[in-house]
């Protein structure tokens, strides 16, 4: 589950980049286009930071839980997955 959530956020990141591109095409020609494009450009780094944290938690927690499950420590694996899921929700 955590890896799936991380992939969904990555997909949303790609959609956001395309959205910013379309915004620049339509906002640029406006009379105050430079200021509007600057405001739109402020969102890209924020989305990048959120994507980095979701990748950290989702793609890092799922393999760790799998390794622990192979050792048949299911309680510890569940703890890792719950912690990863809560961290994803928090970001």
C-alpha cells in the first residue's frame, strides 16, 4: 500500500508539471502575466518536496516491511507499514 500511494503522488506530480506548462501558455499573454507566472512557479518546488517525502516513506517502508516479513516477524512488519502509512498521510 505505501508504495502504491507513493506512485500515485508521483503521478500527481507529473500532472502538476503539465498543468504548470499549460498555465504558462495561457497566463503569459495576460497584462500582468509575469507576476501571475511567478505565483504559479512558486508551487513547483513545494510539490517537489512533497513528492520527495512520499517517495522516501512509500518506497522505503514497503521493502523494509517485506524484508521483515520474510523473517516471519509479522508484528514488526505491520508496525513498519502502519508507520509508513501514517507518514504518507501526514505529508
